[in-house]
């Protein structure tokens, strides 16, 4: 009997510890909704001519303005800390809005990104500054776009067109609120944003498993940890 109890403990303890440390690190299993019913992209075709939309995708949305060269450091940070980590997920994409007229600068940027690895998740969308401002206004965030229709912040948008972020208490019991992530602060991308994207991806994986028909063979999800 004692031997069975020991064996059961050995089987259950790792699972308990995993759940415990997950909760301690992230403080929650679901990423709070900050704003619902965001507008869809003002343009539905990316620079490469392929269709692009936020609905049905987990998107990192950014606003580059017409100062691409000034944002090279931020773009590198995003690619290394976020894109390279989550590009293997089928429904993940990096959507960056840019004012019309900067197509050549973005093409040059794409070429430089190719040297860093797979950039198939990057989608560049061009629209008028007015259309970009109107789209951004639906986010209802604290941060505002600058005079070039750009921002140092990027945002997490879920498949249902809701802005996700942090709202409530962190693991130390301190109130926090975060609706965007500063692309020039590597620690913020590496720690806060990486964790938050992971929570959202886990949320969808759990929902998929719950809705899976009984008897259906459970195949490994793309890039599942």
C-alpha cells in the first residue's frame, strides 16, 4: 500500500508543481481582455499581395509610421524576442501598419530581416495616415500615435478582435495595467510580452482540447511545448 502511495505521489507531484509554477510565473491562466470589438485592418492586402486579416489569428500589431530607419532597433528586438519564439504557430502573425509611400523602405527592411531567419509571419500593411489613426482609435489605449502615425508600442490582438494585456494584480499583489509593449525595451519584450503571448496561445490550446470530439486522435499542436 505504501509503495502504491509513493508511486502515485511520484506521478502526481510533477503535474502539481508544473501548475503551481505556471501560476506563480504568469499569475493567471488567461490573458485579460482590455478592449473588445477592435476594427478590422483598413486594408486587406499585405505588401506581398497576399490577403491579411486580424480575425481568426493571434496577431502582434504594430505601427511603424514613416520612420522605418529609426525603428530598426525595435524591429530587431521584435524579431528576435517574439517572432523567432512563436513563428511556428500556424495562427500567429506579426502585422505592421505603415503609411502609404514607404513601400520601398519596407522592401529593404524585409531583405534585411531575411538574414535573421524565417520572416513568413511578418505582414506589412499600407494605408493612409487617416485610416491608420482611425483603426488605432478602436484600441482605446493610453499610448497615442505620433505625428508619423507610428508608435514605439506593439499590441496583442486575439482571434476575436479583442486587445489583450494585463489588468489586475501581479504575482506580488501589486496592481498593474498594460495594454501595449515597448519595442525599445528588450526586457519588456523578453519578460512581459513573451509570457503574455504564451498565456494566450495556451488559452487557445486548452479551448481546442476541450472542444475536441471524444475518440478523436489528439495530434500534437504546431510548436506545442
